[in-house]
């Protein structure tokens, strides 16, 4: 396999490290780190107001990052890209803005998957308390895929929003969202289709045109950029009609004593001082992906690791439960395991003693974890800087744990 570790300084500084927690947050390549440092040393200044060189150079980098994001997800224009702090913030901003715009009112229904991250559950539960919308959960089948019979049964005329994750952060399942969209298009009054792509964008190409989604959210720290930058994508015609649930600074055109006017796109959803160095980190993370061969390289490398992990795991099938679909196609590299007679925190702690970073608990998907595995799991997540030696170290440690 190609050695991608060499691009990531954290492994040179921690040569013993096996990092299997990339689904929480990915490590940063030196290319990104160096560019952020260079930007802060040479070009940093606030944007949108200054006519001096530093401000203009910063603004160009900011806008270039949006153009790059629009290109990566095949959006029609950079004005369809609004930056937020992260995907959770983007989902909350979208939900509350839909309510403020009266596009979601009393007794309207929102459908989500039972496996959703809390970020795609709690914002709708808040609106359930505040404006009395309904929230219903679509179940999964025995293979952890969408139960389409259940989906069709719950998809009635009251449904105004269908908000699904593209990939489960517990099982790694890539859900069949094109099929979801085909079903929605046949409805007389098609609900808005919202996608949480936070666990998809770092693994494979996400194409908003092919998905025909109305809104899409994701966060960039999982794809090797810095924290505190996320994206709210929306179709231009929908964003024009959507009123932000809060506002100020750059997101307004003018303010009078008794009124104000929202700014034009995309500024109307960015009511804060822009995260400039984070935007630079995002631009450079996407450039780094292009430099190593793009999504084809990411996908091929991960598929090889997944196959190797599953082959090694066969030895443990009678001892450890793997929350993993029977069909190994259309999956990404995350493995939630459960040793029935052990507390999963103990598994995580044992791995940490061997310099192996994994994650234990419900993975911010409590409705799913209480419905299906019915307990916590220990999650192993793979990314571009992992290799077969990392997997070997994990199973050596696992053998030691089980023998104890």
C-alpha cells in the first residue's frame, strides 16, 4: 500500500500512534498546517470591509475556498455554499430558519432515520416542543439498510421534511438516497429533501445534482481541515426564500430603527466574522486530496483496508459481535464491535494502553443504539493515513485482551 502517513506530521511526532478515531475528527496533513501558518504570518486580515491588500488577499482565499467546495459537491454556484461552525450548527440553523420562514408549521411532520446522529434529531425535537411539529423515525432492516416499506408507510401528506444521513456513523452503511429521492419525486407535494453528509464527504464523491437534494450539511474537520467550519448547501431558489433564524453584521443589507433587510446570498446566512484561517485550511485540504489522486485514491485505499480488516476479523466472529451489514458493498471503513461480557469503555482503555485510539459508547446515535445493538460499542474508524500494519497491531492487542 502507499505510505500516506508521511504526509501527516502527527505520526512523525508520535511514531507509535495507531489512530482509529478519524470519524470523530481526521488528522491534518503538513500541507494544510503549513498553509495555515503561512496565511497567518503573511496575509491575515478581516474581509468584506477593507480595501487594503491584506483584506483583499484574504477575501480572495475565502472566496476561492467556496468555489472549491462548490466544485467538490457539484453545486451550481458558490452562492449556494454558506459557511457555519460545523454540521450540527448548520442543521440547527436550517431547522430554525425553516420554522421562521413558516415552511414548517404546527402538525407538519419530519422524517429521519432511526440511526441518525443526534445533530439530525435534536433540532427537530426542539421544534416539536416549540411549534408542535411531529417527528417520526424510519426504521432499518436486518441488514442495517433503510426499510423502504416502513419509509413508504410513514411518508404521508403531513411530511414536509425528509432529513436522512448519507452514511451511518455506527455501521458505515451508505444509504440508498437516490432511491429515496425517486420515491419523493413521485409525490404530489414533494417534501424538502435534506441530507447530512458529515460521514460521507471524506470518503467518496458527494454530488448534489445527482442526489437532487434541497439542502445538505457537512463538517470539514473530518476531511482534514480545521475545526469550526461546516457547510450549509441549499438550492439557490430555496435559499432566496429562506429567512435566517438570527442575523446581524454581514448578513444584512441595511438596518433602521424599526426594520432591516437580509443580505443577498450567500452572506445572509453568515452573520459572524468569517473563520478565515479555517477557510484556508479547507481550501488546502481539498487541494491535498486532489494532489494524491482525489476521491479515487481515498476510496481504493479504504476499500483495501476494509477487506483486510474483515478478513482478519473472521477469526473472532464467535467471540465478538460486529455491527456491520451482511452485504459488504457500499460500505465505508468503520467497524462497531461489541464484546458481550465486557464494558466497551474497558476495551477502549485497554487499546489506549497500546497506543491505539478508538471510540466507545453510543456514538451520538442513542435512538439507534437502544433499538438495535441495545448497548454501547467500541468503534474503529479508518482513513487515508491508516495501513495494514495498524490493523495488525489492533488485532494483536485484541488477542491479548481476549486471552486475559
